[in-house]
């Protein structure tokens, strides 16, 4: 069987934010919101970070909730104290992963 969905990948993603009062020397909690536009139900999320003090596009998988649409927050561990990190997330629906 082949299934086809008349849909597109999620768009209009807001920037992820830090959860106040959760930062330690080696971890931080990050939250995100459901996409502003998704033509089908959201299936899950992935959160990515960069190497410490990098300005690259976040590509290190920090949270894999590909099949958990109800989770909109996670704690990222093993961070380097005093380092800067960039954080991004992607959203999955039946059409695929967002950019």
C-alpha cells in the first residue's frame, strides 16, 4: 500500500526559549511552541544544539521526540560552563520534517 497526504511540512516556527531559573553550570531547560502552520497533526519534535561557542547551524541532536508530540520542553545536559550555544528545533508531521 502507498499512502499520500495532501499536506506540507510545518512552517512558522517560533524561536526556542530558555525556561527561567533552570540554568545550571552544565545544563539548561529549553522550551518551544507548536508550529504556527501545520497542515496535519504534529507527530514530534527534535532539538539541536551547536558545539560550544560555535556560530554554525545547530546540528547536534540534543532531544529526539520524533514520536512524542505532547513534549514541548526538555533539559539539555553536559554543557560546558561559560560557553555559548545556539539551539534550534524541527517539527515533524505526516509530510515530513520542517526546516
